[in-house]
């Protein structure tokens, strides 16, 4: 069954619904196929997950008997959470025959009692485990031993990988590295959205994952390629966008993949002539739908944090955030107070630094701030 709307805003369907990324797809595919782990770095909503699923699709076309697994660890808070998620992602997935899968999992997982259920469609066992705090490292080793024992080539993507640096347990990076480097049949994509953390983890000589993988920073999708992709699918509804109109949409959200897809999805749904005015109407509708969330975000900030966030939103991109010009134009407090507010906003992921400038992470939130919370100029 094909999707009703070709502009997907979640998940992955097939290559025909995936825009471009040919160079990046080939880079990742080549790395994994030739036995190299890869680190993929890009802000959230740039299309990392879709790209990973697309790469896995291509790899399965080349080698049908491989195993591809994806796990997002953004919500994990400690090593125990990580081990449980890894177990639920991996255990039972390396064998096509359910009885063999049950036997192999039981053979390797000794530190805790796995609970088996079966997928109603495939019959593949699903495994959940409960781990005592004292058994976390032992269970982790057992999972990696299980992976190592398989005769299948396996690719595992761990998204938001920088999260492990936030775990309260000391030495988590070193522990994972000690197991990962000795898995001859398993190769990893380490994906992350916090550039400074991911760069430090993989390029600092003091860190366990130093020079352990190939690095790929994910760029924006080329505007012309995106325009051709958009028009190909818009044509199925007798719609079209000229280059200038698409450029208006692309630049409105700084070329960020998810926001472009979200707007294209609504434009396709509406079926109206695509003009800049229609793009503005659709975008305003999308922003207004999230107003309750945006109000809550804004109300959770201190006065200084709210003032700084609004100021960044008005300028859209700020290179010198502690400059006297920026501070005075927006009536902000002293530079020391701005610096403190900046750290909090970065930690809470309201803003981030991209191409040398501080910008609002959520483009729709930035639009809402410009409309509702303008600072005095």
C-alpha cells in the first residue's frame, strides 16, 4: 500500500519517496560494506533517521541476509536504560527460525530472565528483560557476546549517541568501546545531533571512541534537487512550483528537511495553486497548531532567557551574541547575564550553533516568537 501523501514527515517507505542524498547514501553504504563504523552528525529534523533507513534499504538490496537494527537512545537516562533498549532491539533478531532464536538468547543471557513474546506477523521472538542494577554491565557483555556469535553480518544504528556522555555512570564510553571494537561481524552508525559533543567524542584523543569511525556531517539537501523531487510528486496532483516559489519555501525554513516536508505535505493535501501566499498560509497554520506548546515553552523561561530567545528569533541568526550592538539593540541585560542565559538555552535545546551562528532550534517556534514576542528595537 502506497502512502496517500508522498511527502512523508515520519518514517521511511521506499527510495521513490526519499529525496536525493545520493552522495551521503553512497558514503555510508561504502563505509559499512567495507567494515568501517560511521559517525553521522546533524541537527535533529535534518533527516538523519530517514537517511539511515534508506541506507539500510540499499544494503539489504545488496545482501538480503544481513540484519539491520535501529535504536534511538535520546530518552535513555543511564546505563540500565541503554542496556534494556539494546536488549529489546537486538535479542531474537539474528535468527529467522524462532526456536533457534529462543535457544541462542537463552544460551547467552544468563544474568537476568528474558521474557519472550512473538511478533504476530513474522513469528520472530520479541525479548524484554529486567535488569538488576548490579547486573547491567554483565548483561551488556552477554548481549555483545550474543551479537558476536552470529554468523550474520549485522548493522546497528544508534541515534542520539551523544546521550551516553550524560549518563551518571563513569566510564560508559570506554565500556561500550571495549566491546564494540571486538565485534568482527557487526558495524555501527553512531548518529548524533549535538555537534560539539559528537565531535569531542570521536575526534578528541582523550576520549575512548577517538578515531574509531569515519565522520560524516550531514549537509542540507541541494535546493535544485529538492525542487525536482517536490515537483515530481506535486505533478501527480497537477500542481507545480517554479524555482523562485520553491526557493521561497526552502529559505523560509533554512533548508531544514523536516520543515520543508511538513509544508509540502500540507500543500499537496490542499491541492491549491502553489504561491508564496499559499506557502505563508500553510506555514502559519502549522505554527498556530503548536501554539499551546510554544506558550508553555516560553512561560518556562526566566525573563533573561525569554528576552535572549526572542532577540535571537528577531535576528534569525546571530554570530556575535555577546556583542554590545546585539545587546543594546534588543535591550538585553549585561553580557554576563546574557552568557548565563545562553548556556541554559543551549542545554535545553532551544537554540544551537549552526554554521557559526546561533539560531532557534525549532523553526516554527522561531516564527511564533517573531510574531508574538518581538523585543523592543
